[in-house]
């Protein structure tokens, strides 16, 4: 059995819904055990203990939210060498929205992680939501896809 950790930050609950959908997809494979942590609860001292690390945040001012940036800043260089990773975010549909996932993915790569799937954004309809219809099932599918990739 492979181990996955999904670390997220969420303000209005949308990124948490996406994180939970990813975890459900991972576990649906029957070969991955997934655990979820909010950014302020995650133990960054042992990230290499997991076969895959999924990190997501709402996009704030074109970047990942501050709790995720701080968390990733605490992880030592090369600490994720050999760990597979995936970055996701929530954001409004706008060319001016930026991408928190882009910055998460860049940081994970710099820490030595192998990106198993290109970053993906979940669209939030307006500042406080809801998520675009079908988002949770889309991300459950992504979780299942990632589970198959890490076998």
C-alpha cells in the first residue's frame, strides 16, 4: 500500500472540498492510503515518508495563500527527493487571477519532488463560491489517475 498526504489551505471551504475529492480518488484505487492535513497542522519534518504529496491552496494576489507558502518555505532543500508530487489551487475564472498552483509546483520541484501530473486549478464562481459544477468529481478522477501513476 502506498501512502499519500494531501496538504491544503482553505478560506471558504472550496480548497478543502477539492483536497477531500483528491483523497477519495486516491483511496478509490485500493492501493493508496491518503491522509489530509490543513497547512497549519502538517508536519513538514518528515515529508519524504509519503510516496506522493499533494499540495493545494486558494490563489491570493496571484500566488498560493500565505499558510502554504510558509509551510513550503520550512521544507529543507532536496527534502522531497524521490517523492512524487502534485499541485492544485482554487481560483476565479479570469486571466488576471494568477495561479497559486504554479508557484506550489515550482517550489515542489525546487525541493526535489517529481511532478506526476501538471498543476490543475479548480474554478470558484465568484469570490466566495460555489465551485464550478463537476469540480469534485473531476478531482476525484485526478486522484485516481495519480494513484495509478505511482504504482
